[in-house]
C-alpha cells in the first residue's frame, strides 16, 4: 500500500471521528442551557432553537418553555430530557413552529390549572403555528379536575385555539384534559379559526370532547382518533357546535378518522345558534369509523327553520356496536341545510335487548322547527340482528309527518326490510330493500 493511500485512509478516519464528536457535541448542546445560543436567537442570527437552551427544571419547566416560545426563534425543538416537561399553562405566539422529539412528554403540573379556562397550550388571534410531535404526548390530570379540589368547569383544554389562522397539528397524543383535547373557537376579532390542519393526532380520555369545533373555515382533520370521552355532556368524539350566528362551518372535512368508546355520540353536529344569515355550511365526514360508544354513533341536531343553508354529508362511514342507535337526526328543519348519508353502513347499533331503531329521525321542539326532514340516504346498508324497521320518524311537537326523506337503504337481517315513516309525511320516497 502506498504512503499516499495510507495517509488518505488516516485522514478519512480522523474526519469520521471529528464528525462523530461534533454530532455528540451538537446533541449535548440541545439538552443543556446555552446562554450564547440564546443570545444568537435574540439577535436573529439563529432561527432554530432548543427549548433546553433556556434551562430545564424537572419539577416545573414552565418558565423555561415559555421563555423559549417567547423568543425570536422561528422553530423550537422540545428535546427528550429523560423525564417529562412539567408545566403550568403556556401561551403560544404567531409565526412559531414547535417540534416535540419522539418520546417527549408534556405533563400538566399537579395542583395547578385552578382557573376554569386554564389550558396546557393556548393561542388567541394568532397565525402560522405548527405543532409536530410523532411519538410525543401532551397529558393533563382529568381526574383531579373532576374532584372537589377544583372548581367545576369544562374548559381546561390540551390545545386551545381561538380566532387563529394557518394552524397545523400533527402526530401528537393528547390525553386526560379537563375539557377538550383540541378546541377551535372564535374571538370578536375573528369569529372562526381558518386554514387548520389536524393530522395523525390521538385525542383520548377527555372530559368533554375529543375535539370541539366552534367555528371554522377550511378545516381538515384526517387520520385521527377520538376515544374514551367521559365527564360532562356532550361527551362526543368530535363536536361541531357554533355559539353564534356570525360563526362559520365552511369547507370542514373530517377524513379517515376513528371515534370509539365515547360516552356521547361519536360524531355530533349541533347548529342551533346558526341562522339563515349564517354563511351556508359545508361539512364532510368521509371514511370515518364510529364504534362501541354508549350513545348514538352519529347525531345531527337543532338545524332550525331559520337555520343555515348548505349541506352536511357522511360519505363511506361505518357505525358499529353502539349502545343507543346508529344515527339520530333531531329537530332538523326540512328547509335548512340538507343532511346526506352516502354509502354508509350501520351494524349492530342497537343491542338486541334494547328497544330502538338503527336510524331515528325526531322532531322534539317546535321552537326550533315545525316541519322536519330534508335527509337523503344513497346506497346505504343496515346490518341488524333484530326484526324491526331500519328507520323511524316521529314527532313529539310541531307538525305531524316528515318531509323529503329519500334515497335507498339495503338491509340484512331477520324479518321484512322496512321503515316506519309517520303516515302524515309528504315527499318521502325512501326505499328499503333486502340485501
């Protein structure tokens, strides 16, 4: 072997050692306080920062993390520290990307969050926020908030966004809040959240909802799971529920999501506060799987005679093994936004030992609507172990009979394939066909 070749190999060996040492030094640097790096962030010469540069207190890391967020860093890395980041409420800002390393745990501090609206992370009238954390966990202490040591409330969220735009949340596991896993709300400045993407997120064991959408424009929720909600009504997996007529549900898409084992409905759409003056709604649930809840699989309610125009569509969704029914549409005006079920399937959605029907359409309050209906079923299927109608309409108040219930439902099960639509109904052309 020539002298030059030996020298080349030696140089390469030293270079590899240098790179390895440099990588080790870089790894250490993101785990330790680094005043020099903090100064570079504040000077604007460093745009990506480690939250640990501001320090890490395993007993209470709130100030470290809040100072890091309040810095000028465009991207903030929250590194794995071997123990959780224990925090009190933290406030986000605009133009911020936070990357939670795999294995990172953000835990709510015990005996904190005494305020009724104290949330783990919150943002008001902010824009351009990205939270990414595949393999990371944000956890609160739901059982504590449900105890007598805390004032009763339902607004202690994991992630609380109000009047925010251009938000992206990916990969996080959100658990055990005293309210919702995620809340998308309104402010006076902007009565909706806009351009929001929530992807690959788990919302588990929350007090009120897996996610509450109060007002949204251009919202995409996909590949998420909303499970185990239990605490205070509505206890849904996901709840779309505006508070005022000037709020919006425009281009809202929920796709490839699972709602399971919730005490309330897997999906709840409740539009009581919207009016004809509200921008028409456009809501799509596509390829969603709702299972094993204690209530209805899907509930749509309170779309009144003065309610919004537009449409709500459930496409290629499956509901199975729920305890109180497959779908419940109530107080839904025949003249307001159309509700459509396209290629949806229901299986064993009312236990054999319970009274009920897989699909129930009810008028309960004539103060909301006097004539209910405006519901379409396109090539849907009901698998029912009992001999009973697949669909029933009923009126406790208002005018007798439904209007414009149409489409086709295939049924597999014992007995005759049939529905039970009030005899006073008009314009109802629904066909139920044996499968």
